[in-house]
C-alpha cells in the first residue's frame, strides 16, 4: 500500500509530507485548494506523462517520492524481473522534474528510467478519475472491462502475437501485389543496370589512377624534355661527358689509390654503389621516356574510360565502392522479383496458417468472454442496486467482427434504468450520476480480479448526492477492506466513512499561494464535514448533521 507521499514545489504545494493508512483515505477541501495536485503528483511518481508546468513558479525543479509498504509477492517478483529489490518490504519511488523538462528517477535510491516507474506503477496503484466515466460512453472500451473480469491477459497476449505477425504478412503481400507490368519493367531496368555495371568491370581506385595517368600524358612534351635533359646529364653525348662516365673514372682512380692506401677501399665501394644506383635511375628514365611515347592512342582510351566512369558515377554513386554496392543491391532486388512467385506462395501459405491460428485463438477469447458476460451483468446490477439504482437492467450486445487487435468480438453495454424500458446504449440514456455509480459498480466488481493494492478515486461521485452518496461511501469503505482506497470527494456522506481524513487547504502569504495538507482528528472531521454540509457559516444543525454522519458510518 501507499504509506507516504512527499511533494516539493508541485504547483501550489511548496512542501508536503502526507501519510496514508490502510483502509479508506479521504481527501477533502474547497475547490482549487490543491486536491487534484496530489493526484497529479502520484501520477508523476508513477511515471505518467507530466508537464513542466507542474513545477512551482519560481522553482528550478519539483520533487515527488512515494513510499509503498507491505508489498505483494506479485510486486516483488516484478521488481526482481526488472533488476530491483525491496528486501525489507519497502519500495520508494522518486522523480525530479525540472523547469527545462528533464527528469531524474529512482527506484529504492537506484537510478531508473521513467519507463521503469510506469512499468512498476501499473502493479501498485489504479487511479480512477472523473474522465474515466466517459469510457462508459465509448463502446470500444466495454470489452476491456469484460476481459479484466474474464482474466484473459495471457490468452489475449498470445492472440496479439499471432495477429501482429498476420498483419505484417498481409502488409507484405499487399506490397508484393504490384502491377505485373510494373514488375516486368523493374526486371528489365535492373537487368540493364546490372549488365551495364558488370560490363564496366569497375575496380576500386581506378578513377583516381586514370586521372593521374591522363595528367601525365597531357604534359608529355614537358615531361620528355625534362627526362631527356636528365638522361643527357647522366649519360653524356658527343659534346659532354655524362655523370656516369665521370663517376666511373672517379671510382677507378680511387680503386687504384686503395692499392697504396687501404683506407681508400671503403671510398671505392661507396663510389661503386653510387654508380650502380645512378645506372638504375638512368634505366628507369629511359623506360619512362619509352612509356610516354609508346602508345599515342592511350590518351584517347583514358578519356573514353573516364567518360564512362563519370556517367556511371552520376547514376550509381560517387565512388567505385558505391557503384559496386549498387550492383550488389540490383542483383538482390532482381533475385526477389524473379523469385516473386515462389516467395509469394510461401507468404500466402504462412498467411493462411496465421489466419487459422488467429481465428482459433480469437474463438477461445470469445468463449471466455461469453462465459463472463452473464456474471459481469449480474454482479454489476447487484452493485448498482446497492447504489440506489434498484430498477437497473444491464445487458451486453455481443457481435462477431473481422479480426482486430482484441479478437473477433464487438461488445457494447446496454442499460435500462427504469422498469418497462428496453435496454439501450449507455451513451443514450445514462446521466452523470448514473455513470458515476455504474463506474463504481464496475470497479467494485473488477477489484476482485485486480492485482493492485491501492485504488484511487478522484471525484468519482460527480452527480451523486443524498442517500446515493452515502451508499457510494459505504461501497468505497467495503472496497477498502481488501484494498487500500483513496478518494477525493466533495460529499460529506462519503467523507464520513474515512479511516483517515486529510484536509487540503489553500492560503496566500506575501502574494504567494500555499497549500497545506492536514490529517484530521475527531473534532477536525466534524468541522470539515460541517463545512461541506453547510458552507462557510457552520451552524449547530450542520455540526449535528456531521456528528450523525460519523456515527452512522461506523
């Protein structure tokens, strides 16, 4: 159960430390005092979507923490599966919200994503607000209540797994079912592209190498002139002796000197090495001169090849690697199109299998729902009778539909609130007070199958007054015997049943609004119930009525 809630800088609440008890906890106060902010704070610490506007004006951040005790084995197993523990049976969830929208969350002092708070929060608290009554006006929500009572979560999960795969296969089949002419046109185009790229015989690095070779050929006159000059310097001609001849003479002279001066032999070896190296260089220069003049058509061949690569680059990619990747992708896509019939046959076979399995699982769900509908109607009618709707008649319209995320069932509640009237859709006849009592009746019935330990009702008593409100209070108190119940209410008849009564009051100091939350003792409860009954002017009759409410609620 939720034992404590700490709130800091949430809207008009600067700081509040609220302690809750087992049984029925009631929150009352004037409109605008901040009751809804307490619910918003609980929603926030349970991981629900929260607006940065919750942060109190002038504050950099807001903080909420919730302490849960006496955890069920189901919650402990859920925590363990998520990698958290609560060895002492206590769980503390906390969330810090900044004005910039950033969140910091913890589970028992360990950092956690907000999604983890949301995941574990579903096992801790069930919140029912005023807007939940509107769910009864929406027939698509009615099947959710039947499923909750039928306890078909496992069956529904199995069905949805098959349904999702079936939907995916159907989508793929629809995508594959393109116009046959378009498929053939795609095959022709891909065949041409593959042939074009394969015929080009592209190699990585080829383009840059060709550009470099073209640059050399385009400047061959300059290159030849410089290479010829280098060759003349090395080899000489009729007019001058070349470096090689002079170096050969120098080497021979040092060799002759070494016969008289042994130390000169090292110099002779070095001169010989230099001579051999320069002779190799001279040979390479001669080869370069030959290569640059060997094929006068080579430049035209390079230009033609570069033009081809340029055109292919514009179509398939800026680099040889990208063009080769395009070739690979085209081959794969062509293979898919050529094997279209084979793949489609396999998909269609799988689609038939999944369709059969989905209908089988949907039939199982339908059977469970049909078995539950009668019990649901009977139990809800009994609860609504207690809530002063004795003539109510609830039936369910159960139709079969095409496969959907919830199976093949369309369920809608039909209700008659007066004798002799035919049951009609809830949205057609139910008033606000009737919707509130019907929702409470449904929640009461579903609570027997619910796994959460704490139920919160936020002004579920809308449209209810008088003795009906007293019956709602009695029903909430009965619920609190098996689950912790919290209720925000404006009805004294309901508040009188509280095991713990919290007063929420608003005040203004130095131009700022503050909210205080105070647990009430016996005298405080009498004053608050008197205020609810009689308004600001508390009369003796209002006090007497308040005392009588407390007495009769025990």
